[in-house]
C-alpha cells in the first residue's frame, strides 16, 4: 500500500532526509516549512503519516497535531523534538499522537523503521474503527431483531416460557403465558414448571431435560393449572438452548382444550355409531333367524365360538370386533332362500342344496357396498371355503382365505353339527370335534382346529344368551 506523508519542519535538511526515506519506501510526501503551510496542504488531500516539528513558524507541531486528530482518519503522528521538548512530546502522546523522534540524533535506519511502524499503527487504527463500526452495526441489528422477536412473542397466542435449567426457574415469558396461567409476569418469573404442571415432579423435570437434550425439539401433552386452580390441557414443544451464559429450555405451549373436547365428542360419536351398527346387525340377524326357527341363535353361537378361538389366538381388539360382526351376519345371504327350503325336514335335493350354497355369494353382494372398517363382506363370502380348494363359492385355497374366515368356518361347522337341524337331529359336540380333527389341515386351519378342540374338550366354553 502507498502511504501519503506530510512533514512540517522549518529545517530543510530534516525535510530532505524524511523525503529520501519515504521515496525509498515507495511512499508520497508533501513538505511544509511552517504550521500555516501544513494546514493549507492538509486541505488538498488526506495523509496517513505526519511528521511535525515541535517548534516552527505558525502553529507548533503539538497544536497542529491537535487539529489533525480532529479532522484526519486514524493519523499516525510523529513529533520531532529537541532534547528540551521531550516532556511536551510525552504529553502529546497522552493526547493521541503516535510517537516522537529526537531530531538531534536521527538515524536513517531508525527513521525508516519508525515510519513503517507508524503506517502499521495507522492501519491498525483503521481496522479497529471498521471493527467497531461492524460491532455497532451488529449490535444495532441484534437489538432490532430482538425487538422484532419480542414483538412476535408478545403477539403470539401460544404461551412461551424460557427456563434456566440450572436455576430450574422461569426467567422469561410472554403475555399469552400470563393470560392463560392467570399469573402476573412477576409471579411467573418466580416459578418452576412443576408449579404450573399438575403432574410434574422434580424427577420428571430432570427426565424432560434429558429427553430435550437428546431429542430437540421435543413435544409432549401435559395439564397446566392456573393461579386460581383451573386445569387446562396443553401441547408443549421444548427446545434446548446452550449458551456461554448457561443452559436454557424454551417452551411453546398451546391450549388444546377445544381439540380435546372435539376428540371426546368424536370418540363418543364413534361409540354411538358402533353401538348403532351392532344393533342394526343384530336386528338383521334376528330377522333372518325368524325365517328359520330351527337355526335360531345359530349366528349368535357361531360368533361366540369364533371369538373364543380368536381370543386364544391373541387376535387384536380390532380383529375381534370384525369377527364379532362377521359372525353375526355370516348367513345373511339365506334371506333370499325360500323359507320352505330352509325349514323343510328331510334330505335336500341337489337343486335345493345348490340354492343353499348361493347364500355366501348373496351375503357378499348384500354387504360389499357397506363401508365397514373390517373385511366383513369377504368373511361372509369365504366362510365355506376350504384349505384344499374344495369349498365354495370361489374354491380358494390355503392363504387365499382370510384368517377370520378360517375361524368362522370351524366355528360354523362345530355349531351346525352340535345343534338340531330340520333334516337331522343334533349330532353332538363330540361328533363335531371328530369332524374338524379328521379334516384338520385338509379343510380346516390346523391351529384354529387345535384351539377349538382345546376350548371345547376342557369345558372352557359356555354359550352366552
């Protein structure tokens, strides 16, 4: 970098020495023989380095230095002094000049070194000023952002809390937090989370902190208590903040009272809907059985056997609900078969038996458009299918058959053989179990057969009215 130097000294020899040194450094130099001349030169262009004689015509070097410090940007000022003026130069250093040079004994090498150091001093001052301006700009920006962020916090409808982990105390909050908890800001800033969370213990808070450190952000649902003792559910979102000043956790809480009420209403509605569905199914089942007094209760009993088997197989609750409905309507297709055929004693003709066999498909056709949460129509369609493909109406094999249909198939056979029919007397439970054992793995699922036999042979099953 090229530096501009101004020397003000009434001795030409000194000016020439400084000029030669500056030219060797590749710098430009302006010369003044008096303080007045120096002031005029300063008006023409800026300078970075100044060499000023303490005593010269016009303003002294120290007086000139004071003017320079007012108007120039980070000047590096060297004062030329005689031995007698050293005290004045030292005082000037206290006022902001860079250094002084004793003109009685100037060495060119030392002068070159001092000029370079003066230039470095100027550069360091410039950098310092730039850094200070950036710092001030950053501080201004931070303050503006903080002000904007604070406005956003105060405008938020969600309660916001800031916790100091070490103190286990709220150290900041927004207006919504005060409004929802019914505490003043001053009161909230004396509390811990356990003071407003009805179920939170100190150990629980420690666990939350550990979880937030690992999983950031972290969300849970809690119940808060107001200053008046009223409770309200909140969804809390935690975020971990690690700063040099300490460890903090921010909490954003949303009042979910309305959501919880809506969930309860939806739950109640679903329960009523399920109850209505069950009642409708039972009504259809009863209407069907009234057409066939000999099989009255058949679907009900099949359902009980199927549920007992499914329970032993540890079927989930939703699957049990599906089996319950499927069992109650598995013969719904018989509503299209003339009651004379259903109730006629004696052996059925081939044509009549073919009509009976259509009930699975007819039942499917009745139910297929109903939007059940379970495959009810498929259960009805498949409850006469057999593992070896000899069943009807589709001749499905093995895993092509729903598990629920496999359970219903075994329950249906056992109940039908053990009960009275128009065309024959009851064969009894023993004969029914012999049938499913004999065809285990051929017609019927082996696991379902084993569980059914275990239940019946151990007298673990009792039909419910």
